[in-house]
């Protein structure tokens, strides 16, 4: 199904559109119009596709205006449901019963497991009974410190089944980061693993958990999955094995679902921490379920035969919404991979696509850039003809990386959905519907039904214009004017922080913290965080723009830009550049890269300082932590702030010493 390219736009093949859930721009416009004119009618119809013990009475109630009382929004009030029921039990009376719910592939090739919906039901019920035996009750928090193994979705769904609130902590975190999350959520039960396996190495998660638990006296029970045969530290009376618990004679195969109120919390999840202290977002039962259900179905265009692979980590919201809840509530098959893209070789993802005949791949720009850096030969070796659709999330995708993905992975035949959203938003808010919209590289295109974005004027030039929509092609602050079911309800334990972070800047609107512009045709282009904008002699230059220009250069694998103090310009541009394999740093290349940016964007964006860096500081979810680069650029390395979610702290040392040598 080739894609037609015209005027810089990529049109889906008519045969793709003919089968898609939303088939044309006209159809999208009609649905979108309806979602705004009658949001309650629109969302209640979607909700009716799912199972409710008691149907909702009031679809929406809200106030987003800090001047008009408490800021809140509530969805599907009066309704009672259970997300686990919808993700599993709902399918058991249908042909989906025998479909694979989860196909898990371990990093070592020999390790794999398939769970049909029926099999998943049994595992989840049994684990729910284990949790109950440990005293977990409706409303209690349970922390899950696990890597990408199938036990993690089982544990999440078991919590949802009995109304417990899960808090998944990314398996790459330190003891400190784990301890603060376990303490804050007051969990009494922790589920973890002996060792996790990543890039052929073992990580002693149980030791990290023990170190964290030394600070968490509330935790009485630790359930440990055994991934390896090696011993791990053990505390008798507190620690038990997953398998022993599951096989105990008093654990039954059935566990009834709790009838949850629509607004009861489903889980707590902390944001990536790119910009500051992570915020524990609280997502609820009804709204989150309905929103992830519909976004997954339409954006990934799920079909009865779809094998869908989202390679995010379940420790991040992408994994919650688009590995676990969205796909399973839809009854689709979710492929779960334990390892990372470059190990054991940089064609691991493509090998898996060929082997399993995967239809949808959803990943992050950071992974695409890492694969791109290794060269085109790796994907070329494999039969990728099963692919129908590609997706990206997490950061603005540079047009260069978009094109590489489109050519070398999609083979000019797969629509790409560039999906913009946040931990807070619960699900995707801006994205193409792949059968409808022609795409533009680097644009997340159009809002999902029910989402009303506004690129608000920050009012810098004219304070009277603050909050008003920006004209076409001018970058402003992305806000969302109305509530939608997936938006978080609060920050756990700190509602004031939720209100002040998201609702105090632009009265009546949700403030995303991201910069954005809309082009003359209505396409949205995300520009990175607003606090990453660099002000050069009064001109606002977006970090994303500078980085995209740099990545266009054949030698550059990845780039990050940050502001630095500058005597004349106010702020200057400091860039960090990682080179592609086969290129060496040199003064000549530096000059070439500066000229290249000048040519692509203009003299105003030409870097004042350029540092070659073997690696960039990233969050464990793969995002560049520009606030750290900013501190390095500003010479304030003793003020780095919270670095608990940093993937590799060594990178900072390398950058600082690299800077000193310059
Ligand atoms: P914190 O809020 O703790 O600083 P974070 O914002 O990185 O961390 P997430 O909720 O995981 O935590 O990430 C959401 C952010 O990721 C968005 O606000 C945006 O900056 C970026 N993002 C996500 N998807 C896209 C996309 N498709 N295009 C551009 N940016 C994106
Ligand atoms: Mg954020």
C-alpha cells in the first residue's frame, strides 16, 4: 500500500483508508464537530460500547477557572464499572476469548510466553486473590517495581480487579527514587523481581528494592518474581515468591471484580521528571478507560487480526495506556518485549517484526534516532511487509528521523502517527487518524475528537493579548480549552500543585507546558517545553528547531540545544552534538555544523558554543533532560536539581569535563 507524497504531505493509500475506523478528513471533521457540539452525547456513546454495572448518570461536571471556585472535572458520575472486567472478562463470552492478549518475548530468545484472554483471566484472578490474602483492600496502594515481564500487566490488572490503586515504578530507578514513591503512596505491598535482564546484563532489582524498603516501614509484604536462578537477598517473613503465592492451595481461579465508581482512582503514575520533581498523576476508572479505549482503537486503527507492538516501558504512561489498558480493553493482541532495540544487534526490532509478523510499531524518537545512527543496512535485512502503521511519542520527532522511519521501516507504505500527549493527559490528544489525515513530517497534525487545543499568546510583546490564539505559524503556549475524560484528576496528595501547575497560567484552560505552532493548514507542530525556548536578542528560538536542523546534517546522530548567558544577546545558544558512527569530532566539523544551522534557520539560530558529546543526559524514558544541559551551559553544575530519573548519571561527568576542555 504505497503512500502518495504531494506538496510535502503524505497521503494514506485508499485501500488503507477504506478499512480504517475513520476513513476520510470529512468523516473526521464530522466526528470532531459532534464531539464539541455535544461532548456529553459523544462520550456517553463511547462509554456505552463498554461494560458498566450501572450506567453513568451525569457525563461531565467541571470547572477549569481558578476564579470561579475549586478546579476539578468529573466524568461518568453515578456509573459503576471495573477496568479489569472490561480488559478481560468482557471478551470471554466472545471469540476473543482464545485470542492472545499478551505475547511476551524475553530478551534471551528462548524465553517467551503467550497468554490468551482466557489464560490471562486465570492469572489475574489468582494474583488478585494473592493480594487479598496479603490484606490489600479497595483503595489501598500497591507499588510495582518490575521490568518488562508479563507479570507486570497481570499485577496491574489484579489491582484494578479488586479496586486497589497501582503505582508502577520504572524498573531502572534507583533505591532513592523507588523509596520516595513507595513512601508517598503509603504502599504496604511491593511486587518486584530478583534480577532484571537488559542488554545482556543483570540488574539486581531486589537489592535496590531492599535498600529502598529500609526507608519504608509500612511495607509488610514483598512478592518476588524469580527471573533467574541466581540467589538474591531475602528477608524471611516479609518476602515471598510469586510462584509460591500463586500455587498456594488456598488461591482460587476466580476472583469477582469490585464494582468501582467511575471517579475511583485506577492508578498513580509519576511523570518522567524532565522538568522538575516528578508529579504523581492520579487517573480514574471510568474516564481513563473510555479515553484510552477510543484513542487506541482509532489512532492505531486496530483490526481483528492486528498484532500491535508498543515498545515503551510499562513504567511510563505510554506503557500503561498503550501496552496494557488501551489494547486489552479493545481485545487486541499486545506484544510485550523485555529487551532494548540495539541488543544483541541493532536489528532486534526488525527481526521481531519479521518473526511475529507484527502490524503496528509504536516507539519513541530517541529509539528511532539510535537505530538510524547504526545505518540503513540493519532494517534492510528483514521482511517488514507485515507492518501497516508506525507511531512515535515522547518528544518532537525531527523530520529527518521521521523520513528515516518512513523509508527504512515503513518502506514508503505505512502511515506514521506522531502522537502528542503527556502523563497528565492519560491518552493521546493530538495525532493523525491514519486513514483520514495526510501527514507532514514533524507534525502531530490534528486534535483527537473532544480535544480543543489553543496555541495561546504568552503576552510577551503585548500583555493584553495573553491567552488569545496565536496567528498561523507563530509559536505560543499549547493549552487545552476543555476537559476530556483522560485528563488526570489531581497530583497525589497535592491538589494545589495540580491546580497551580496546570490551571494558573491561562485562566479557564489546561496549560500543557509545551510550545507549539499551527501552520496555515491547521497542522500542529510541537516545539518542546516552553521553558526550553531560548531568547536570542529578543528573538525566541525553539530548541526543537535548532536540534532538527542539526540532525539534518549527515554527521549528526542526536543534538540538544540549551540557552546560556550571553553579554550582548541576553541568551546565546549552546548545542551538544552526538555524532553518527564513523564521524570524528573536529574544529572543521564544528564550523560546518554552525554554518549548516545558519543556512537552515538563519543567523539568529547559529550556535554560540558547540560541544561534541558521546551521550546526552536522558530520562529513563529516553527524553533529553534539557534542564540539566541548561545548567551545564550556564556553568551551574552544582544546581542540577532532581536527577533521580536520569538514565545514566555518568553522562553528566563526561559533559562537564568535555566542557572544561573546550
Ligand atoms: P515532567 O513533566 O516530570 O517534566 P515529562 O513531561 O517528560 O516529565 P511525560 O508526561 O512522560 O513527562 O512527557 C510528556 C511530554 O513529552 C510532553 O509535554 C511533550 O513535551 C513531550 N512529548 C510527548 N509526545 C510528543 C510528541 N509527539 N511531540 C512532541 N513532544 C512530545
Ligand atoms: Mg511534563
